[in-house]
């Protein structure tokens, strides 16, 4: 991944208002499928956050934390 791609991905991550919100499993799977493409992974996660409404029955995405840690 190039420096500009990391920068773009970091910018996308910055626009996620609450990265700790719980999201539905199917969106977690979507994120895992896109881990080789960080920009797409974060876009998928951002969309998942927008669609997540039932936080009681959702699971925390561990992968977002791993992606964020790798970006630092």
C-alpha cells in the first residue's frame, strides 16, 4: 500500500464518528474480506456504522482496532 493510500485510509477512518460502536456480524465479515485493501475496508466499516441500529445484538469489530493500531 502506498503512502497516499494510507493517508486516504486514515482520512476515511477519521470521518468515522464513533469507531467503538458495535456493528452487525455481516458487516464485520465484509470488513475482513477487504482487509487487503484498507481504504475499502474502512469504507465498508463506515457504511456498517451508518446502518447499525440494533447495538444490543451486535458484536464489536476487533479488526477495526487492529487496522487503527497498524495505521499509527
